[in-house]
C-alpha cells in the first residue's frame, strides 16, 4: 500500500503536476465516490500513476525507474517466472558487484521484500516502478520467448493426433496472442499454395511467425471473422471489422481487414493496445528544441497544426501527447477519429462510421456546434474536411490533425492539391511535424565502436564513436529493440508569408525553411546516431528518398 508523507494534492501542485482547480474537482469526486485521491487523480487524467510513485520514491530515498530504463540481464531474467513477479510485485533485473538490482511496485511492503530475499540471497538495490512497468517487463522478458501456436502443434504431435483434430478456437486465439506477446503492431495471416504464412510486424519490420497447415487455414480465418462480427459466408468481397481480446492483464482491440486473394482470404489485424498508456512528449524522443515548440503550439488559441508521415509512424500518439498537456478543465477538447485509439477523461471523443454517413466531414460539422476550444481530427482525407478544418482554425479554434505527406514541408503543396486556397493556408497554419519511427539500439548489447568510412562521411566527421547492438536474446539477434521518433518541425514565419500565399513549391519552401533554422529528418537522424540512440542504416531505412542515388543508379 502506497503511503505518502504530506498531503498528496499539495505536493503535486508544488511540483507543477496538478493545478488547484484540478485538485478541487478531484476532492469533490472523492466525496461522492469514496475512493483514494490518487486513484481519482489518475482516473481523471490529471496526473499519472508514475507521478504518484515518484513521490513515494522520493519519500523513501529511492530512485524511480520506468520499464524502458532498465537493462535486464538475460541470466537474471531466466531465473524468474511471471507468477513470481506478479505476486511479489518485483522484478530483479541485474546483479552488479554482488548486489541484486530490483524494481518494485510496493517497496514498503515487507512481504514483497521477503519474497525477493527468499529467492535471491544477495543484498538488494531497490528502485520504485509501477505495476504497469512490471507487466511490460513480464511480457517482454518472460512471456515472449515461446510460441503458443508451436506449443499447440507439439502437444498434438505428442498425442499422435492430426492438426485438424485441434480446436480451431484455440489455434486462432494462439495466433493472436503470439502477436500480442511479441509486441507486434500488425498480424498477417497469408494463405499460399502449400501453407498459410503468419507474420508479425514488430518495431516496423515484418518477422515470421509459426506457419499454419493449409487444411486449417479456412477454419482459422472463419474463426477470426466470427470474432470480428463479419460474414463468414462472404468470401468474394473485402470486409472490415473489429474484435476485442482480453488477456491476463491487458485489454486489446484489433482492427480486422479481410481481402480475397489467389489461395483464400488474406487477413491483417492492426493491434490497438489500450493498456500501453499515453506517452508524454518527454518520452517520445523528440529533440528538446522541437519539444519546447510543440508545448507552445498547444497554448495557441486558434490555428491548425498538422502531423505528417506514413501509416504506422506514430502520428496519433504524438497528437495525443500534445493533448495531454492541455488543461481540459478550462478548455473544451473534442475529437473525431477512426478509430478512437486512446481513451482520455474530460475529452469528448467520437468515432466516425461511414456506413451510416458519419464521416470526418459530417462529424466536424456537428462538433463545431458543441462549443469546442480544441479539436482533434483523426485525418484530413478530402477537400471538404480540409476546408472545414481550415475555416474552424480561423474562427477561434485550435485544430490538430494528420495528413499523409512525405515531409513536414509537403503539407503546403498537399493542401493546395486537395483544393485549399493558398491564402487560407498562410492565414491559419501554425506548423507541421513530419515524423518516422526508427528502431533503437538494444540497451543490453549496445556497445561503442568506431564509425565506418561511410558513417563518418554521413555524420560529417564530427562523431568519434557510434553505438551498435551486437545481438542478444532481448533483441532477437538484431541489435535493435523498441522505437523512437525521428522528426522534423516546420514552423513558418513572416519571411515565408508571400511564398505560402502563392502556393510555392517544395524547392522554394526548403530554401526559406533552412534559412530559418529548419532541420530535416536526416538532420534529426544524425542527432540520434550521434547520441547513440539508433544507427545510420536504420535512419536511412525509414528515410530513404523515392529516387535512386547516383551510386545506386551506377550499380544498375
């Protein structure tokens, strides 16, 4: 049980994590609900569980750590099991100089400490973490090693049965759970001539899973369609649906797309893990200068700000991280999305449904009658939505949205191409953030090495050492695990007004932006490589031009 010194609300206010108005709302809710104040503050979104645990750690003189901060020793992890971690609310993660480093959610609980001491006969170096962080560590280090699909087939083979004897429900669920446990963002079920291939997109890269025999493919696909409330008798047309899956400690939503192909129906499931929590701007990996600009953007009373990038580049996560900084007690914040990927208290969130005519355009039209101050539009796809978003930003609303372009500067010609008048862009556009997601160097096996000639030339010779992963169990031998944001921020100033009003091309915009200190995605990639966060090859993988270089053309 968390016990804090002093009044929780006052301490959060002193640290700038809570306002007096928010505290009064929470205290009023506490009188009605008779729940702990900390629990109410978290449920209202006024602060996070980590904010409260950081105060606990401060009272106990212990450091507070997050799951991503820990370099887990595989040898220590191999001695653990999920049941022990959940019962003890502790995760021992390293042994240094005869001292066991352990992250605990309840370090003031003597039973938790006793459970750790009973298993490990070492002095303890304790740090405080959240239960959510412990669950993430369990998923990453204790549950993701095996394959439930492979286990099913091994059990069947041991029993001497046929694959078709297995319950299809269990096999379909195993395919989905394997993807969740491995941290995938997408699950692909791809029937071919002799086998059904299963692949998982992990950290932006497709990785093979356990393939299914062709004879069970149709049944597994039908089971997924049943879970998604789709028509199992329709196999000639594409279908879209959604399903919900509950595991031990997580509630996961999936968007399901079924597409007829040569050898059956191809299924792709996009995983929307609501238990992951909302990331703050501080943890996304955006450069300090750009982060300060984004914090100022969210304070603007009106205008439009756009986040650009390909599908799966984290655009919505960035926008919600910006929304989290808004005082929703003083400003009315509303969203129109497809789907609602994050649930936040005090926000009015609507999900579009084109089948009944509820589109982004009609949703935004209705939303403008709801007296909003800040509006988040999931995506600008057409001229009607773009026009209404621009006009809303010019009539006293702060509008945030996403747009599919290859760069931040590309929003200008893209909006003009959609049909927005250039003078309206100049009058309303606050700025645009272009972003990609790059894989991080593995903390467990990353080491400093001298850059190659190619890397030194790319970095301009300013970096003596770069960091690369050697490959280990944690990263699956790739040397890379987890992702961070690669970003470029375009904030037009007065010197660009004429160019914006005339709908200038990318070349002119690039010259003006660079003169104002604009840093491109490649520039930000060099920063991340110099800081040891990622590698040159990874930056070039996600930020390669659509045109071949002179060297690449010469090799043809």
